């Protein structure tokens, strides 16, 4: 009997009385596999289904398999699952394990959740964006459409009081659990060494010190592969198997990693944070924890989400250590000092605080909500990110000026893709390239599909003939998406990849520079010197990693300059610009064509018109500073008098402070309104210092 079973009657009674409950149970208590089957026998179920939300596909499949095994049935009978690219369900299914994103699609398609008696949110402490959205929508449906719908939120490390308050002071049911003792070994790593070197050394020491299989936590796939390579070369025991485990692996390889090691053998499972919760790997009694995790961070100004390596929270390291004590006493090796633990954040930062919210905004618009504050959230969407998301959806035509779905937005919302990519597929379908765009979307959203080349054309070519269940399922989903998008599906011509990609990411159109590219959003990134992308004068960058100044292109595709002209001609700005020759002090004019912050072309100008020269001079001053101007005593006195009068009468007088003039071209031109006349009369091309605009302005105002 698992510990959680002792409190199941209390949980069922709480749901009978209130309709909502919070369950807190430590790792190994059995909540994932025992709660849903127990609810089937409740009187209020009345033949309805139970939807169990799992944060990850591997956990959804594994928990469904475990519950089915305990009932002596195959998966797809009473217990089934539905995840992206895979499902096993039947008419007999009463417990459906789904990922959080799948649940969002379910409730948007059927807000009343017909035939569903209860929704159970497992491992809610992970605070994924889809999990927060799913709970907000379920609560809204419960209050407006389905007062009989039961909601359970459960986790091992959960801020139960906050969640209970969100659910209207719902009852909190606590299982004490029965985790075996876990001994902690602290082995601070050398910050100067590569993380895989330190983790491999700690793993070898742990295997030598204790019996049993090991679960090793690393931040990402690259670190896993490098650590696996080291261990295969340095662990000489032939009875030790090295098994990577991450989300981009095929289901078969994942199952092999989490299955029990054969008798007489040991296993070292190298995993990302996907193994923190909901999975029991038979035989594991050693955990080696790097203490690191990889979290997405969205940069609204650049429209980019980058993965950032951060310190794991106390909740995460508790979950990780608990893996060693699920079935017997264990040991957790931690690659930091004991004192550092207290400095770690208590919980992971909710994804909603750092994510691209365009998908959430689109889903809420489809739900009929324009203001997210009308729903109940543990942490509401931050206003800046929300405003940026709304602006993006309006730019692609998914929302109208009032924030309501347009016809195009309805089509975008129906596709199981992020908003930008759904917009890309629908737009490409009009030109007969729906299939190409849909396959691009698969490569971008399914990590590992098509390999790892930085050239999208290479990945698409490999994806077209890639073997395996995951590749087959991804191609099948791409076909369905292309059909849903309407228009002609066409051929997936890889050479047109950049053109399709530019529909989704116009802000990432890029021009080659030495060793990399400059982007329209102002960023720059380097490219591996062996990449064929370096041969392309123009490209569209789909993904890049690293902070500004050190970013590297992860994926992109070439685009023809003629396509840039055709697609973005209305957005390309042509204007005169100027620089100061540092040797002579002369003003040099040039004609510049820009897409965003990207200079597409420039040519020298022998003569600037009065309006062009005025603007060019303002540009130079804005870039160089007001010190470049020849402010004489009269001009300085006039500015001082104006500022003094402004301090007395406020906005009745202009703001001629340095900060205001540099921040406002019109204000700067107003203060120096004599520029154009003086420039044209004196034909001044010798430098801004010769322009007597401020003096003329001062004299005119006397």
C-alpha cells in the first residue's frame, strides 16, 4: 500500500463537498498513479472521464503505462494517454493522461469539457505557462459552465496555501509519504572546469562508493552527450550501461532509459530536469546533481527566447534527491557546498514571468478574454510582455484593434503551433507552400527532428527521409497542419525555406558580416565557420543562443535579396544619413536603405537637400552628443533663460535640457531652427561645428 492511499478517502470527500482540493504528497507517495484510479469509484463521477495533466510527454506515457499495468490491462483500455505526436485511447478509456498543451487544445475546442468529471493537475509546482493557463481556463469553465467539474491540484513541493487561496480556500490534503532516507554528499565543483568533467568525476566516485544504479541531472542535451562520452571512455566496468534521457529522444529510447536494468547490471541515466518528477526509474539509489537547470528567457524587444543556465531551486533539488529514496535508502551527491543550499531560490520562477506570451494571448482571445486580469492566476501575465504579445498578434493580423480575433486569427488559433509559425503556414499556403512551412514548423518545435545543422535546408532534407516513429509522426502532423491551413500544399522545396521563415520572423532577416550576420532587430550572431550559411549574403535566423555580443546562430536559412524586396518593400526605409570625417571634420552624406535596424544598402551623396541635411545633422548630433555644436555665449545664455522660465511656468516654455534635446529630434530642430537657412546660405559641408544654428536661434528669440 502506497502512503497516498491513506488520504484518498479524505480527498474524495473534499471533492464531494467542495469540488476543488489541493493534494501535497512527497516523492514516492504514489499520487501520480493512485489518485485518478481512486476517483473512478467516487459517486460524483457518474461515468465521466478523469483528465490527468502531466508536464511532460515521457511522464504522461510512463504514468499511463503504470496505471494500466496495475489494472492488468493494455494502455489504451481504461487508462490511455494523449500527447503531441502520439496517443493511445479507445472508447473504453476513463482515465486520460495528457500533457498540459494538449489540455489547452481540448478545453478551447470544448469549453464545457463534455463527459469530463474531474481534471487533475499533477506536479503543478513546475509552474509551466501551459499549466497556469490550463488551471485558469478550467476554473473559468467551472464557474460559468460546469459547476459540477472537480479540480485537483497536486505536487510534492507546492506553495499549498497560495494554490488553495486561488481555488477559493479549497481544502488541503497532506500525505506524509514514506520516502526512504537519503544521505547527502557535498562535492563543490571547480567553477573553472567544464561541467561535464566535474559531473563525470563525481559519477565515477559515486559508483565506486555505493551500489545500485545512478540518475545524473545535467542542464541540457549537449552536457548529457559530453558526459556520456566521458563515462563510456572512463568507466571500465562492463556491467554498467550509460543511458541518456531527454525530451528529444524517441519514445523507444526513453523507455529503454527508464526501464529497470537487467539482473546483475547497473545503469547510469543522464537526464535533464524531465526526470525530476512523475518517473520512477527502477534500481536507482544514487543521484548526482549538477545543481543546474536550463530555463527559457524571452526578450520582448528582440522577439527571441533564449535558454539560460541557472541554479536549480530548493524545490527542484529536493525532488531530484528524492529520486534516490523512492524504493530503498539512497545517496545524493551534490556538486555544491552545503551552505550554498540556503541561498537557492525556494521555488522555480514561474514560466509566465519570463515567457513569450503571444500564444497565451491568442488562446485567451479564442476563449473570449481580452483582459487577462479577468481570470484567476497565481501570477498574472506581466503587463510589458502581455502588451508586446498583443502588438505582435495585431502585426500579423490575428487580432483587430480591439484585441478580438480576426478571421485570420481564428485560423491561426486552430493550428497546434506557436502564433508566428501558424501565421507562417497559413500565409505560405496562399503561395502553394503549406507543406514546406508546416515541415519548417515541425523542425522548429520538435527538438532533434532533422538533426542539428545550422542550415534549415539541411534539416528539412534529412527530415524528409528520416526514419523512426517520432519522425513519421512529425511528418504526419505536418501533413495534417498543411491541410488545415487550406490553400495548395505544394512541394516542400527546401531552397524556399528562407522565404517561408521570413513570414514568421521578419525581425530576424539578416545580412552577412564577417563570421556571422547582423539582424533587422539590431542583434548580431556568429556562425560556425564550416556552416554553408556563411556563403549566403542574406539569411533569416530562426534561432540563436547566447547573450548579446556572444550569440551564435543555431538555425537559419538563406533568402534572396529579391525576396526581401518583394516581401518587405513597404517597410524598407530610405533616408539620408551623415557622419563626421574624424580627420577633416567634414560632413559626409550617404543614402541608406534600412529594414528595421539592418542596413540593406548605402551609397555616397555629393549633395543633400535642405531637409535631408537638417535630418542628417540631427542624426550626427544625436549620435555624437550636443558638444559637437558651436554653442556660443549668447546661445548658452538663451538656453539658461528658457530653462529658468520653465522652472517657473512649466510647460509654457520648451525643455531645452541636454537630455530632452537628444531624446527628441523635433525639439532639437526647434531649438536650432536657424540650421536649414544657415546651411543653405553658407553651403556648409565642412562640419557641424561651423553651423551657427544655435546662435541664430538665440538672436531670433531676443
